[in-house]
């Protein structure tokens, strides 16, 4: 198989949660540029519809679905909408999530629960729903968006968000265990663990601590737009057909220190 075919996603259908902005939208664009039909899901229509228009304007066949992934009925409806429109789901990118910053001794229990519910339980619920289809078809690629915060600790001067770090660590354990359990069904489960990229979620942290982040990164900078989507395409495509249960850190070398 020629390398162009190894990365070709023509005829595939991808569902990207949290696909209306930030890294989720970038990943959706990358999968679409590789030929996939893309379903983007997000809670807020105010960002979802412009993202849908942007992707369609780039020549990508796209469906946008308003969905709160923490609600099983909404997640199920989103999956059904994707199947009704495109006939199935070949690729799932679990990107949706939230963060809340506070020192561990001050973290409100309500916020702790909200972060775990969105990042971890929401990922489980969507994966469960899509996984049933993939297991039945004996085929599928699942990409979970973790974080470098799930692999490494950060000094509080850089990041103080214990719920977020804990949830992303859970995503990594979820990825590895599910990869082993679903390999027999030809369903691949991998994760991407980004460091800091310029997104709405990281805006406040970078405004305060970007210099410290860059000083602790071997490449000496934060991530740039476009540096995630290639990794997602790789994990979604035939190029990664002997890779499952892995976590790829996209971090400028921070995890190598």
C-alpha cells in the first residue's frame, strides 16, 4: 500500500465531540481534509454552527449535532443522527471536556464532579454507544484526547487544576484497558496527550504562565495551530493499523525531561 493510501480516509465517517472550536475543530478539519465525512458535536450551538459552515466551506461533508455528552440520551441521539446521515461511524474522537482551576485544598466538590463528569464519564458514555456499533462491524478507530497533565505533574505556577489532571489520567487508563479488551473486535483505542496549545480553554493559563511553560519545554515554545491534526489523521488511518493502547504526547519534548 502506497503511503498516500495509508493516510487516506475517503469513505470513512468520523464523530468528533467538542468539535466546534479549539483542538476539536482542528482535528475535525484534518480528518475531513484526509477524506472523511465528519460529524461534530458540542453543547453550544453558538460555536457549533459557525464551525459547521467553516468545514463545509473547506469542502468537507459535515453534520453538526448539539449534544451534551454527559447526558446518555443526547449522546445516543447524536450517534443515531450520524448513522442516519452517513450510515455508520468508523472513527470516534473523544475531545469534549472542561477544566476548572483551583488549588486542591480549595477545589469545590461541585466543580470536581463537573470536570470528571464531562471529561471522563462523558467519554465513557459516547465510547459505549459508538463501541456497540464498532464491535458489531468488527472495525473502528477510537482516539481519546487526554493531556500531558494526565501523564505529568505541573507546578502550581503553571497549572493548578487537580480535577482536570485526574480526569485526563483516567482517560489514559481507560484508553489502555479498553484497547486490550476491544482488540479482538478489530477496534483500536489510542490517545493523544497534548501539552499547551493556544485555545480558549488555555487562554487564561497562558496569559499568566506562558513564559514558564516555554522555559520548561525543550523546543522552547507552546504548540502551534495545525500540529495536532496530523497525529489524529495518523491514528485514524491505516497507517496506524498495528498500534493500539498507546498515548502519543504532543508536547515539544516536555515528557522526555
